C-alpha cells in the first residue's frame, strides 16, 4: 500500500509535483489543496487556500495523509510546516524560521554575510533620505529590492539613479508591495549569466537537483519588467560540474550550516538563484521551495520516485540517496495573460490544449479556472507547456510547434525560451 500525499498549492509548480507524485510507485493517492483544473487530472483537489493554515491542518487530519508537500513560499512563511509537524505529520518544506531566508531579503543577506556566502554588497534601508544618499554614492546600475515577499516582482534593476530613487520612494511609501516594501535592500548590480541551483535538504544532507535556468523578464531578449518567470529549462549548460561544485561548497553548505548554528534544522527545497560572475558564482537570492517554472522541467527530467525522495527527506533518511534523471533536456514555456505582470482580463476561454499535448507537450496548469464547463484564465501565469527532447534546441523547436495548436488569442508567451543554451 502506497502513501497518501497532500500537496499544498495550486500553480504550475504544484501541478508538476502532483503529476510526478501520481507517477511514483511509492504513492497511492495524491490530494491537492486548492489545486486547479489541470491538477484535477492528477490529484483529488480540495478547495482550501494556501493561507488557511487551520483548514489545511484539519484536511491533513481528516485524510490521515502520510506526507505533506508544501509548494509555495507563502504558507511556509506563515508557519504551516511548524503547525503540521507539531501535529505529528511528516512534512516536506522548511519551518517558519528557515523560511525567513526567502520571506525577508534583509535577513537572508545578513545570514549570507555571517556565513561568508558570496553575494552582492548591500545595505538595508527604511529611510528614504538615507537610501537616496546611498544610491548617489554608489551610482547606477543599482538594484533595489522590497525585503518582503512580492511574487518575484519586487526587484528593480535600475539603469539610472533616478529610476532607483523612484523605486525606493514607491516601496518605502507603501504604494508598491505594501508591507513587503517597508524595508528595502539596495544592492550592487552583478553581471553574468543567471542559473537556478536547487537542492533537496534534510538536516546535514544536501542533494543537488539538475541545474536549470529561468527567464524572469517579460519580453524576448530578456527585456522588460521582471515577472515570476516566463519559462525555464534544465539542465543549464552554463552550470558546469565545476560551477555546480562551487555552488554546493560556497553557497548551499555554508548557508545550511549557518541556519543550523541558529538551531534551525532545514527540511525542504533550497533554491539558490546565482549569478555566474567573472569572479565566481554569487547568490542573488534564496528561495525555500521549488522554483516556478523551474519545477516543471525538473519534474519532467526526474526519473527517481519523487514520493520516496520527499518522504526520505521528511524522515531524515536522505543520506546516501542519489537522484536519477532522464537524458536530454526539458524546456517549459509559460503562457501568461496579456498584460501580466500588470492588470489583465480574466475569464477568457482557452482551447486547443488536447492538440498541444497530442503534439508531444505536457501542459501544466497555473492560473486556470473553469467557468460553465469552459477552461478560462484566472491568473497572470496561466500554462506551462513543457517538452523533453534530446537537447535544448530540439525541445525548444518541439514546444513552439506544439504551441501553434493553442487557441487563446489573449495568451502571451516569449518566443525565445532557452536562447542562451541554443
Ligand atoms: P531576486 O528575486 O532577488 O532573484 O531578483 C530577481 C531578478 O533580479 C534576478 O533573477 C536577477 O535577474 C535580478 N537581480 C537581482 N539581484 C541582482 C543583482 N544584485 N545584480 C543584478 N541583477 C540582480
Ligand atoms: N522562477 C523563480 C522563482 O520561482 O522564484
């Protein structure tokens, strides 16, 4: 008899996790809260939101689940993992104290400093005048970040001092990002290629996943505003074995050790966003969960039984476990609502998905809903169309061919996902 697993979340990342868990021999049933219309193919969805901590606890109790996998950062920062562990559940996802690594960029930067983890030089400010003085002193380009959670949109890479000052004023006045912007981190601008380096962590054991690369900018050629991510592929050729080793030894191990020194035992995914500078890999940010959309190509490439791996992590038995991967590359193109990351219309009918899948892609759902039996868009990032092929170039070709079948005039996607690896 396999396990009953509860996945918390309802985006593309959680769809990929449910899809892979359903495929795991160790798992007999997948439940997802709240899920979405696409996840319904792979899991039993229950309409409880990710911020409803008591509701999720009750669900875990009613269903007597064997493992809870927490997808998004918000419930982790709210302490869902702590509440579930206290009630005796096995949980994949870090406690609230560890989730501060993502929930507070100022905490994260200070811990990096303490641990000697390479990152851009920075200052934390709450006062507009002091922040402006720093911007004039350092000059542009310069990076301004809301310290709290902002769904990947709270970072401004300013090309001029004026742009940086405007960002600081917007954030500190509370107009942009509300309380998340009450404190800003101002950073030196790093140059290089970016990569996502993810690890499954359980106490002292740190197991790397395949490297991947996200495309955070809205427009082709990596232009336009930052988004939660417009596409991703794995593995990322820029992360050579040497780079992967450096990221493990100079970034992942020291930060987990620094948390441990504070009495924090980390169980979950550690996501290091790194810039590969001429001076070695430097940390842009830590996340405490799988990346979205990186998770979609990663799950498509994973050969191991995901349920077994996540349970082993939750039970502190990860030591000695190695992950196996399919050969080739996976590539995911995100289809967003026209207008995202700003305002966009909802409720537009989306068709053609069967034909997209018949062309060899897997469609992971994110911001979709059902209205009168019709699939419609309900969020900014809506679909993650994913393909596995021999290499990035052929995956790219295949995914864009499959997307020809998408019937949604209001859908927008980048045409160059994977360009750095082709
Ligand atoms: P973060 O959420 O902190 O990863 O920032 C989002 C994006 O902003 C990153 O993926 C980078 O493209 C960019 N970024 C963040 N910090 C820096 C930095 N110090 N220098 C250059 N670009 C940065
Ligand atoms: N794709 C970026 C993130 O998940 O934070």
